[in-house]
C-alpha cells in the first residue's frame, strides 16, 4: 500500500465475504489502505464467531482509505457494483446470512448522495431489484488479524468476480 496522504478519505462497503472485497480494493489504483471488519450491528467489539452465528447484526465490511487525487469515490463505487451481485439479499455465492449483505456505509452527505445516485443508475442494469442498503456508517470494528489481507497471507484467489448483469 502507498503512504497515506493528508487528504485521504475513507469509504466503507460490504459485498459478501470481506476477504475478496478487500483484495479487489487493495488492488485498485489510488487506494492507499484497506482493512476488513464489522459494521452496523448491535454488539460492541464483535468477534468473527459472533458475526458468523448471526448474533450481532453486523455486516462483513471493508474500510477503504483512498487518495481522492488518484481515484474518485464514484470510481470506487463502480468497483463495488461490478464485483458482486447486488440483487441477492443477504447472500453472495455460497455465503448467506445478514453478515454477507450488500451495503454502502456513507460517512458524509456527499458520499450518501453519490451512493444513492449510483444505486439508482445501477438498477437500470439489472432486471431484478437491487437490495443494497445505503446507510450511515456506524463504528467500524476491525476483524481479527488473521482476516486482514487474508489472500496475501494464505494464497488463493479472489472470491469475487465480475458479475454479468441481468
């Protein structure tokens, strides 16, 4: 990852298993840091086991720190939309449960407006309704260390692919 510039901004998304989502954004030019964690649930400092057993209401999320001089928030939203199926409620591929929901967690009104506009534009590409929630970011709880940059540490490929829109 690159050095974090003083003008860096942060975005948060959820699109299924956070390992693959993190890998996608870590490889996106202009992204200077990423972390996986849990967001928008009811339990403080949740563990992976609690989240997996659907005890907390959290989503598996990715924190994306980016340099807006190199990549726009809109470009990050394009990566988000192009690499998961936003029409499957609480499911991506074989993973299912509310922790795998599709979500954009905005940090300010500019991100909220951009996320809502992008969801509306994206809906025109799908025949089924998009289930992606757009909601204010709550506390981001970093996941356990063994989850951070999982594929870089353990090998293997991304679990997210470009999806065909229909």
